[in-house]
């Protein structure tokens, strides 16, 4: 008996999703004997760098001209996070 077509589509989707899971390199960092995913460290460092950049922009009196400020700082955090990932965790 042949399975119905929706089952084939679900099976194919599952195979395609799991195809990217076979990597030899796991980006983890050993911190005090515990392994943390590298993306957590990148996000935290991106947040810290964004706060530092915000303080620099305030000191230069440029921060009042950045509109919309939440979107500006969100994009800055994403840029810093991706830059840290590329600098330290690129294979």
C-alpha cells in the first residue's frame, strides 16, 4: 500500500531540515568548565559594544540626531554581533 502524498511532503521536508545538522565543528566556548554556544557570547558582546558605541555617540553629541533611535541601535547591535561572529568563530 502506498502512503498518501502529504506524508511524502512531510518526509521530504524533514530530510531537508536535518541535512544541515551534520557538521564536524560545533561553535562552543569553554567557560569555567562549561560549554556555552558561541552565538550567546556574540550576542552579549554585541550588546556591550552597542552600549559603548551609544556612550561615544552621546559624548560626541550625535545621539540626538539618530532617528528612530531604537531601530538605529538594534541595527548597530546586529552589526556588532555579526562582526564578532565573523572575527572569532568563522571556520
